[in-house]
C-alpha cells in the first residue's frame, strides 16, 4: 500500500474544501497536484470525484483510466470508497437498458469514454475480487458481452465456474448457463475438456426439459427444441463430433434416426457422440409421444392410449405374443399417425441406448433428468408393445394413477394381451362404460386386422371406447358358438353386439342365423329392447316366412305372472302371428337409433347376464361390479 505524504494530503484537502463551492479552483488545485504526484491514488481519485459531481463523463473516464493505467488502483487494498464505485459501475453495465436508473446512467456513459483496453482491464481485475462465485460469473459474463472477441479466452473459466456452482445453487447457475453464457460462445467456440462439455449439455438438457414439463401449456415447445439441438450442435462442434442435424419441426423422427444410424456405423463402440445424439432423439420422440397421447392435441382435442388390437380370425386362440416380432401399429385417427411414429422411434432409441455399450452411461444420464413420469408411462407401453406381460404388470403396479378411465383401459388391454378376456377384464369394461368421456368421436376403421397381432392408439371418445369394449365381448362370446347346443341367450347377445360394426361382422351374423334356422326355434327376451338393425330384422322375417310350417319364436320380454308369448305359424294361432308382425314393425321404426348408445346401455344393463354367459359364474352388483 502506497505511503501518503503530507504534501499530497494538503493538496487533496484544499481541493475538497473548494469542490462544492468553487469547482474550477478545486480543479486547479488537482491539476497542480497531479503534476507533482502523477501516480498518487488519493489525488487521482479526488479528481475523478470532482468530474463525477460535474457530470463530466469524458473527463471522469480519463481520471478512472489514469487510476488503472498508473496502477494506482490497488485492488487488494479493498478501499471501501473505491470499491463502491467499481460495484456501481459493474451493476450499471449489467442492468437491462430499459431499467437503468439516472445514477447508473452516469457510469454507463462514462464507461463509453474509457478506452477498450482499459475497459477490459477494469472488468477483468474486478473478477478476482468479487465477493463470491456468482458475482465472479456475472462479471465474466459482462466481459464476454462487452468483448465478444475475448470469448475464447475467458469462457472456459466461466463455464467451469458455472458447472462447479451447480452444487450450490442449481437453478441459478442453470439459468445463467443456458440463458446467458452459451449464447455468447455459439460463434466463438472455446477449447474445453470433454467431461465439462458433456456436463454442460446435461445441465442444459435438464433446464429445457423442466421448462417443457412445468409450462406445458405456456411455452413454445418448438423453440425449446430448437435450443436443445443448438446446444447439442455446439457441444459436437467443440468436441469435433460428426455433425448431426439441426432441429426442424417439419422433419419426421425418421430423418434424425437415419442420420443417427449413419453416425453409429462410423463411430467406435460406446462413442460419446452416439450416446448424446441418441439420448436427445429419444427424449424428443418421447416428448412427442407423451404430449400427443396424454395431453389435449391442438387439432383433435382428444387423448390416445396404446391398446391391444383385434385379429380378423375371431376363432383363433391368442398366440404366444412374447415370442413374436413387435406388432404393427394401426392408424385410427389423423393424430395417431404422429403418435405411432414418435413411439416407434423412441422405442428404437431406447433399444440402442440399452445395449451393453451405452446402458451404464445412459442410465446415469437419465437419473439427472426429470423424466420419471414420462419414462414410467413409456416403459409400460413398451412392455405391452413387445408382449412382455409380467413386466407390464409390474410397471402398472408402480404407475401413479392419474385417470381411472385410462387405467381400466390399460388393464383391459393387458388382459386381452394375455389371451381370453377374463372376469377382471370384463369388470374394466363395465367401469369404462360407466365413465365414458363427453367427446362423441367416430367408429374406428382399423380396430380389427388380418394379422397375427397388432396394436392401436385408441382415442378416448365415446364411440371408440364403446366399440373397443363391444369387440372384446364379441371375441369372448363368439367362442361359445363352437360349443354343443350354444344357448339362444348367447346367440341373441352376439346379434345385439354385432350390430355396432355391421356389415363388417357379416360372417359371424350369418353363422348365427344359420344356427337359429337349423333349430327351427329361437327364444330371446331382449329382442325388442336391443335388436334394431334392418338387415337382422329382415333376416328374422325371412326365417318366419320360409318356415311357416315349422318354426317358433319367443321374442317378447318375459313378465312375472304371465305366460310366454310363443309366436308360431303351425295351426291357427292368428293372434300370435299378429304379435310377431307388431314386434317386427316396432323394431323397424327404431332403426335410426344411435347404436353406440344402445351398446353402452346393453353392457350396463345386462352385465350380469353377459358375465354368466362368458365365464359361467353368477355375478351380482355387489360382487365384482361397482
């Protein structure tokens, strides 16, 4: 610390006495003082304060520069008054342009008159004397913003400090890295250790994923993914990786997957570039999948759930799905196409990243990212996609229930994956029918295909869910057709259910009518309540006319205390024949009723009868059904 002479003190005291009353005389004293003692800190600082009071930006800048150039500014001295000025200066320079106070405006304008070299020196000297690492980082950011050409020199130190600071205040340092530091080095990439680069990418990825999750309905996801890919490209540039692709919303995941496979083919086993490229593509595909499946989509306004589809050969037993190749995914709605692609590419990336060469590092990386909820739902769907029944059961037991409708649908799908519908699966059907969503939707076109196995993304709409539940019951009941003396009750129930997708279900309907015709009798007390399809009614009329010598129908509801109304044409029972015509006529008049509503009512009202017919058990409302 320099020694202050009595002469210097005298000259400064004379200037101080005159500063508030006679600035010109005070300045004269200081000019003399600087001539006699050109490197005296007290004299130079007093001259600076005089120019500051006069709002003389240019002269104040010269004085402040002299303090630096002459090395009179001893940063280790911790002179309180000096450091107050330095802090005010740096705070003013960091403040947003539209938030600068009148007092800060002086420092900003003064700094503009300081030479480039001196500006750099002043800011750089303050970094090491900052009170903590967060302030050091802020000052380094200020240097990089003021002196972009210094990015290569100073950014490594800044980035290392930010990475270290994550242990103290993760949120603050994350934001500083992503929002301030990285944009300053996109065009001037420094040399960095690979470990630090990977750490910085992981920090950035976590920050952006939290933005997507926390502000799902507010933030622009497209812009966020552009930034994620921008950070990925920056890391690749620093580490001289094979160039990946920038983000483009119009490109499908298959474009990125093809590029990834190309890079995999020329990379050594366990390559870090493949790990990070594949991880980014996995999370992007996963986000697209989860967003479209479990949130309101912009165009359709409905959610979708991955479920087991049906095969066209309803006579076949379910194959051993665990030994088969992954099933195809059938398209049900315009949105389901995008969902399917995203899911398949997420599955492909997941398989790649869980190979021996990447599994350990990928698992560690996932632990640092807030993806638990997404991964849980994805892994369950992945398990049923590959037919891994036991794994799917375990994952379902660990999932957090956010929708009882979705949960019952997933249990039903898993039940169908295992083979025949069980009582548990049927209970889920009844629960699904009881909590149908408000959206009507449409009947699906590809619920049943002629393939060994397929899956669909079913939209959560009334018609689609009723159709799915109806088809599951049909597939179970239809097996009874091959049992000796299949009861009329089952034939009738099947005819009711087949109406929904008729004429797609023509073959089974024809088989049922063939059985009815061969028996020359048919009793079904629910006929007047539920059978309204014109083709079916016409078929009953045809049977009646074609066998008027030897056929008997029992189509009226059975009422306690009354005899069964038996309609036949043998003999002279004209009243019975008239009753049959009335029944047929009233059913024809109901032909335009909404079939999905009819099916839902049938399943709700007749669920105990259906359970008895399918599973051979007596079921009451207080046992098995709520």
